[in-house]
C-alpha cells in the first residue's frame, strides 16, 4: 500500500460506493478523496502541495483519454505509474514499422519517456488479460525527445 508511505495523497474516484468503502477503511484514514471524473479534474487545483505523481490502474475504455488528459497538464505533474491493458501498452511503446505503431505512439512518444515496463497478469480481472505497468515521465522542453525513446526491451 502506497498511502502510509507518503506525506499526502489525493485519490480521484467517480464511484460513490467505492468512495464510501475507502472512507471506512482504517488504513486509509486521512486520505483526501475527490469525488468526480478524473478527466474533468485540473491537477493544479487538487489539494496537494508536493510534486504530483500520478498513480493509477486505468480502465481500457478511457486509457487514451487519460493519457491525453495528462498531456494537457504536463506542467502540473512529475511522473506517472500507470497500469494499463497490454494492447494499449504495446501501442505506446511500438517501434516504427510495426503493426502497433501509429498516431498514438508518435504523439505520446514526443511527450513521454516510458521506462520500467513490466508484464503483469492480473488474476482478478475477468476475462484474464495481460497488463503492463509503465512509468511515464513528462519531458521538459529542453530535452530532445528523439534521444529518449525506449523500446519494449528497455534499450534506447
């Protein structure tokens, strides 16, 4: 569990039943929970003082919108650890000339450095699907993004 290891943490959740469950967990006392759609949130306005690290296990149907939401708010977060479905992860890290390579790969490759990729099989997901954990680091304007693209094997 991450929460006890950090000074402050904000969770954004749209499901009121899950929010109630989280509020009743003793291990999460003091966690700041924002009820709402993550895509409608401004990172800058979240009640957190330190650099923002985005952590999430995001649903397949909103993975692309969340990634574009992160692009729109690049200046308000430091890095992101995101669990996503294997098919989306393959598109993000695709190499030019492969079937998975496309507009999504190009746009995100110009904005993010992907690293620490690990394949994870989530047994609680039905149907069972492979997911991939990415650390996404926003790149400053002073960095030449063409020098920072990583392939799936972790090599530059």
